[in-house]
C-alpha cells in the first residue's frame, strides 16, 4: 500500500534558526496535507496543497508540493518556542477522504 | 460549536475487559475516522465511515469494532482488551470538500494492564 515517509524524525534547533521537514510518498498524490501536534495535544490541520509545484505561505511557514506530486516540504523561518511540536504530512491513501500519515518530525526549540 | 468531542480522556483497562470510546461531532461532517497513535509511529487508521450506516476497515482494525447510527456519533468498541491496544486514540471528522482537512478530537489515552 501507499507509504508516506518523513525526515528527519527529530530536529532540535536554537530559537531563531530555520527548520525544514521533508515528506516523500511512494505514489503520486492528488493532494498533500500538513498538520501540527503540540506536545500532549491533538493534530491540527495547517494546510493542503493540490497543484504540482505549488508553494503556499503562512507567516513564517512555507509549504511546497513537488513537481511530480510525490514529495513536499515544510520550512519554518526563524523558529520560535511556539513552533515546538510534531509536524505530520498526510496524503490520500486509496481514496481522497482517507489519509495516510507520515510518522512526523518532532521539532524542539531551545530558547 | 464544540467540534469533535471524545470521551473519556483517560482510561485504564485490565486485560480482557471491554470498553467503548465515544466520539461526537457537531459540524455535520459526513466522514469520520478513528486513528491510534503510538510513540514515534505516526497515526494509524483503525476504521472510518463515509456516512450513517456505512463503515469500513482501515489499516489496523483487528480487536476493534465501530458503528455509525447517526451522522454525529462514531463510537469505537474494544473487545477483550490486550496490552497491544495501549495507545492514544484520536477521532477525526471531515467534510467532502478536501480543502478543510481533518478536525481531530482531543484524544483518549488508554492503558491496558
């Protein structure tokens, strides 16, 4: 079945440094979604990318969808302590309403 | 508008006991899902439903059952609990329009001893 892989598994940064997490799918995706989960919390939807090569920004967060629609990235500029959490990518697994999640990247930020 | 409500938040079960995890949403979402999350393993789909009366298995359905008698409620039943079912369980819902993503409940932390 479809697999969604994320790297790195963990990333520790100093506050103010940039952070990037990468997501790769074994199959071409119709869309990709990104979620954030704070420690002890639940996943919260951040954004969906649909078009090949799409780039979307949310303040300091930049999301990209690869040209082949098999990979995606999330880049955070000048991290803050509020960015701490696990970032998941997810792609449709066999149907558009059923998501397969990557294992996530845990970001910790040293103030 | 409460979103997705899960109860209980925490539960300890003994091996062989049964329980129902409750999930309710008030957003009139057609689609509902149950995921389990184990440390470092991401989210695994247990069961999902595309509407009242319709349910289907996900990636890890063994040991669980679901029902969907109304649009709002999607309970998850654990029969004969086993230590391997120790996990955090998340219920989620979504609208047919893909742009909204999933709305997750706050989760149920279950320990089987």
